C-alpha cells in the first residue's frame, strides 16, 4: 500500500483507487482478529455506506463514488502506517529506568512531554508513558487526566495526528499552516488550564510525573519542522504525502544508522507484529470511506441538501456542539468528521474555517467522551474511572468550548467569514 500510495500521490502514473486495493485486502485478512465491538462498528458503517452506494448507482449510474469507496482512505491509512514506525525511534528515549520526579511540576512535565511525543506517535504515547508511570504503583486519576489532556490537545494542530489527515481530506483546500496557527493557542490554553487544575489538587504533591527530557522531545520537534519546511518548498504535494514520506524515511534511515543490524531486525519485527496491530484503525478508516462515499452518492443522486445556505462562524460553533454531542453518545470522531465534511463542504466558502471546526470537535470529543479510544484505554488498561474523568472535566468542558468558539470567531473576523 505504501509505495502505491506514494507513487499515486507524487506522480500521475497510478490512479488513487489502485492503492486502496491492498487496504481492502489487509482489512479482510485482519478482520477476524478484531474485538466484537470493533467488528460491529465497522460492519455497520460498511452496511450503511454500501446501501448508499447502491442507491446512488441505481439512481444515476455514477461509478465515481464506488471508486472513492475503493480508495479506502488510503492516504490516511498510509500516514498511520508510516507514523507507527516512529514508535521504534522514540521508545528507547521514553523507556528509561531513572527515578521519576514527584510533584505538580513533574505532572506538568507529563502534560507537556506527553503532548509533544503524542503529537507524533499518537495514542502509543499514552500507553508508553502510562506503563512507565504505573511501573511501581497504580496509575492515579490525576496522572490519567494528564495523559488524556496531553493526548487530546494534539488533535487541534499536529500534522502527524490522524485528526489532521481526516480533516485535510474532509475539508479539501484547507491549509496546514493556517490550521496549525489557530490550533496551537487552543492547545496552549488546554495544557495551561490542565496544569493549573492538576497542580492545585492536594494529591498532586505526592504523585510522580514523567521527566521532561530533551532526548525524548527532539524527534517530535524536528519532524514537525521538517514537515513545515517541506510544505513550504513543495506546496503542491499534499501534507499527508509529506508526513508519510518524512516519517517513513526518518525511521528507515535512523534505526539502521543508530542500531545497525538490530535496527533492521526491529523494522522487520514491526512489519510482522506491529503493523497487524493497526487492524482496528484500518477497518475503521475503510468503513468510514465507504460511509462517506455512500452518503455523498445518496445526496448527489437525490439532490438532497442538508448543509446550511451559508457556513460562517455561527454555523461552525453549532457544528462543534453537534459533533461533541455525537462523541458523547459514542460516535467515533472519524465517522462524525467524515460525515460533517460530506454534508457541509458543498456550501463551505472557506475550507480553513471548516478545518478548524472539525479539529476542535475532534479534540474536545476524544477528551470528554467516555467512549473515546484514549478514555477506553485508560479505563481498561489502568483502571481509571470514567466517572472520575467526567467529574474532573466538569470545568474543562465549558472552558474549552468557549475557547473553541473564540478561536472560530477570531478566524471569522480576520478572514471575513
């Protein structure tokens, strides 16, 4: 999939749907290993999307949506696969055995360090840091909250995060630099408030945090700079392609140079054992592609318009509320963001406004919803109470909604939308 996707993106030699065929094969091969809930979720999306594609095709015989479904979100899946290799680079720096610092400052280090590392290696950072913090004592609710907030804030700006990949496809024309520029202040407020909230808790003084070390943070900073520079010099190449290419080349070059034959062995091990662990993500993104294509086929064939006549700041704020509400009842952000993009894009004049809206919705949704992947990980792996996280988010939720509305409003004022 990776070479086909890169070849299709960088040249005109191959159609994009051809790169989607290996993704479908991978999903079919790995589907049996999914948990029951994941099978139901992906199966339902495939069923609804397939029905929509059938209705659209029977109505007007347009096969373009079938090819769109066949693509299987290949650019996003390729990015996830490439980024997964970065875990091999970051793991040694994160898994040190030194004594962990204690106190509010240490927990703030967990917030900032977890945020920067999570911005590149995604949800793996939660597990790596969580296992390190819980090596000698169970992970506390405050430590779990720090990991949750650090991870969820990545969604508003990180070019390596799945959220950015989905949004750049759902809001075609959105510019990475603009999305990052408006996302970083929101992430700063989220981390600042979280540090203040966690630090003033009486239990914080006795809790260990993750040490903020340069050795663990150089990679995410360097990679983010490389992506920005590459995007500046090659603006016609999609951001997803640049992220995929840079992440993959970085891992493939760095590991053999640093580890020699052992680095090559680690790469081989990751291909055989690490990549199949992405089965749930692969199935979800394939199913989301089918759902989006099916919805678009029905809307196009029956000439149904669900989008508002004008998509401005007010409509963007309402969209944030709807999508966060959908997350709270269990809808995965991939599904809700893809659907929102399919419905809203026909009337969107400024794709950057839609992109900012979708990123804010994703970030708030995964932080606040007890059904999000990161919260389920904290609940099942470390025994963190969903009710306790919900209680601790009681002030965070309205504050960040206001921050989101302010960010959207400020963008609307500066852009005229």
